[in-house]
């Protein structure tokens, strides 16, 4: 739509925090994420079912193939939950 901007969040984890995140998830979910992020394209579509509470900071501007972005570098993980009832739906702006 004209004049609207879409955003996506990119979270970057150290190897240690990535391992911590995976250890807090059910084994089959952790395995799926590990396998999906282990080969290109590097994405794991889990439909928003992982609820993550974390702290981080804005990192340096990164140039991707089609855009520039600023990842959030995760510094601490407070809580991780897997909720299979969560369902992502398109955001619809109401006026």
C-alpha cells in the first residue's frame, strides 16, 4: 500500500546464547530451528510460536542482498516459551 512501511526484526545471538535459547525449547522445535539455520536460505519459519523475552542493543548497519538493516544483538535471554497455540496473522491497520 502506498505510504506504508513494513518492518522485520533481526535478532543476532552469540553461539553461547543461541545454545541457551535452543536448550529452553522442546527438543523437536530446537532440532527444527538448528537444522533450518544450518543451511541456506537461513530461516526457520515456526509461525511465531516461540515467545522470547530478551535484552539487546542495536548493532552496526548490515548490507544484505536487497536492503540494509540494523540487527539487534541479543545480550541476555530472560525467558523462552514455546506456545503452539500462537498464530501469526497479517497486521491490518484500522483508521
